[in-house]
C-alpha cells in the first residue's frame, strides 16, 4: 500500500470489511479468540487505511470468495403405493376430504361403541340408531367421487 493511501481516512464500510476479514482468519484458525478480539477492537477504532492494513501484516491475503454452487435437490424418496385399493384411493384425496373422512369415521366409531354398550346393558334397545350416520357418509362419498373425478379430468387435460 502506498504511503498516500495509508493516510486516507477509512469509512465504516471499510472497518466492517476488515472485521469480516478478521472473522474469516479466526474461522480458518489463524487467530485465537483473544487475538481476534483485540484486532477486532482495533479495527473498529481505526481511523486510516494504514491502521486497518496493520491488522493484517502477519496474515495471508484473503482468498476471493466464490459463490457457493447450489447442489441439485435430492430426489424425494419414493413412497410405496398401498396394496389396499381403499388406502390408495384415500391417499389421492385432497387434504380437506381426508380430514372430513377421518372425522366421520371417528364419529361412527364412537356412536357404534355407545350403541353396543347401551344395547348390552339395556334389553329395550331395538333399532341400530348409528345407521343415521350413513346419510352424511353417503354425501361425503359423493363429494369425494366428484373431487377425484375433477382432479383426474384436470390432469388428463394438461
């Protein structure tokens, strides 16, 4: 560095760049933590380019940073297709329909369990009242068929 440049005043950006070079030297193992801290303190107090240059007299010139080349994304692991046709149909449903089917199935299970407990303890129960849950189930089934049919028609048109 020529003598004239050493006397020019450094900017905050110059001090920050020097701090980054010191951090890189520390990360490479060229400076221990105490020396890094002392030089960093001096870098932020530097007034001229000469003050900043004195921080690096015993360090090699910084290597040019190369932009990291992005690695190609890893292929998604193949999920095996379920052997059961009902499960494969369920897997192809949109998420809101999966949620509705899960809720409906839970309600049916609770109602059948309650009906079984009541019918075992009370001999007066004659009808299978959980059958009324078949009505919303049929509507949900029709909605699911419509949704999968519209999805298939959209994918075949592309």
